């Protein structure tokens, strides 16, 4: 066998082996769950909570935690977290919404915290729709805010595309998970290998509620430009909020982030009389003869 043929076969074999490894190991690379014992007691200083367990049609248990505001409730924020740990640690962010008078519901995906069941993109989408339906049994959709953080931004967008919440807030969202992973494995056939492509950009065009995107300019995991691209998909409903200097995990450490949340949650949408603006004025540098 010619040397060049054996070399090509060796490279091809290595390529196939890496592809197979990526397919079977991607769950371990993508998800970083923290598992909690069934008798674990959630406890947060100065926050009132209630724990829920929701059984799915395939027998899995989805564990969730509800955080209560101090006064009268304005509605519910369904907070879909990132890919690490459990709601035990994510719970500390609930205060950013309860202080505005909203209940906050956080749930752990399958295999996280106390939640059980075999994980897949389809199963997680089905679980979250069931959670959303349970919320609708207690309140109207115009009182539901969907908040998706990082990994959760794709699932939040999918939910918003199938339902009619008050608004959708995306925190450090990705254009698609395929695009994110392609930065680290540019030569791999990820569109075929990925079990969780999470094409946020496809789902976003079907969302009919106000869309708010929050992203830091120094995000090294999911570049700021991904949010700029997402904002162009459904521009009439989308507003992008930029945290100057913000990274991927520290937006809550910026005062500007909390001011943005305040504006997003508490401001009433206004209708602009475009006929009274300069929208139809064409700016030209050409001089008339």
C-alpha cells in the first residue's frame, strides 16, 4: 500500500474516532450538573420559598423552587438557568426579580439537582412546556416573563415561540449551540453530531412578544456579536441591552445590568407616532445643480 494511502486512512480513522467520541461524550462536556440528595433542604436568607416536584409522562421528576416577593405579586418569572450546578446555587439570583414584585420559578433540568430522567433536547423542551402549562393554570400569560440565561436562552426562546408570554429576556444568548461549539471544533461535522443543536435563531423569528437581549461586550464564551445577529432576526420586537465590560458569568456584578432589568421589567411599552419623526427623511450628500 502506498505511503500516502496509509497516511490518509490513518487520518480518516482518527477523524472518525474523534467524531464518535464527541457524539457519546458531549453530554459530559456540555452539562455540568450538581446532584442533590432527595432530602436536601433549600434555605435562602430573607427569601420565602416553596419546593415542587413535577412528574413527566415518562416517569421523570422535575424539581423546582418558587421564590415569593415581599408584597403583592405582579406575575411570574420562569428562570431557565445555565448548564452548570443546580438551582441550589442559582437561587441567589431570584432576588433580582422578587424585589420587583415577581414570583420566580426555577427548575432543574433532568440530571441536575433533584431532577431525574434521561436527558435529551426533546425531553427538556417537553418538560419545560409542562412547567409553563402548570404556571398558566395559576395565572394568565400576560403575567409570565420568560428569562433564559446562557444555555437556558435557547429553551426560553423555544417556549416563547410556542406560547404568548408577557416578554422574553435572554441573558448572554447563543445564535445556536452548533455555532458556539464550532469555535472549538471547526473541522468536525457538528450539525450531524450534536444532540443539542438548540437553534435559537430559528425559534426567535416565531416569537410574538417583546424580546430583550442582555449581553456583555467582554463575553469570551458566547461573543457579543451573537446577540447582535439575534437582534436582527425579529427587529421590530427586539431590543438589545449592552453591558460594557461584562463577561459571561458576571453581569450581575454590574450596576448597569440591574438598571437594565429595572427598565425592562417596569417600563410600559410606548407607541411612537412615526409620522411625527424623521423616519422618511433621506439624508443625501449630493448637491443639486
